[in-house]
C-alpha cells in the first residue's frame, strides 16, 4: 500500500509482505546504524522501533538536530518474527527526502548496504494461507 498525502511530497509505504532480516544481517545492520549515529557525525538515528535517515549529521547546539533534515523513517520490529530477527514493515519518505531524490527502496537499501541485500531481495514474512471457507458463515444445524 502506498499513500501520498494531497499536496504533500511525503510518502508512506507499508511493506507487504514485510521484509525480514535474519540474525546475521540484522546484527550487521544495527551495528552499522550505531556506528553512523547522527550525534557522532553519521546520518542515522536508530531506536527500538524506527530507523531515521537524515541528510547530514546533527550540527545543532549540544548535539541537537540543527539544520539537518529528516529524509525518511523505516519502521521496524526487533525479535520478530523470531529472536534476533528484524522485520521492516513500513517506510516513510519525507518531503525533504522526496526533494532529495530518495525513495522507499533507496532508503532501505542505504540502511542495508554492506549486507549483500536490498529491500527487493530481502526474504519476506510468511503469509498465512487464506481459509477456503468463510469462517463467519453460519452453518446449518439441520
């Protein structure tokens, strides 16, 4: 699902099926994002639920954002679907990101660089099979 707010350059895409980073790839990615933290000269701000990419390191007073602009956000779940795995399930590109030429794929690919994966090549979550019969259909008791 892709949505673009009317008159806005911000774009949000739900990743379906969700992309899964197996433990080795997840550990490498998280290590890279920590090394590239915006407060220490990098461009990433990673927390427990989102990875944010900025156009440049934070340069404000006392380690604040300053004139650095948010390019996009990757929503993630740690330890899902299994321990030490990471699920990428939603990505938002801000107006500044769109103006800078960023897309959902390029943002995710930047976070994954060095892993040998891109968003397009990531393993995907298993989708449960759809029941053949309508589970809410009333059954005859006769």
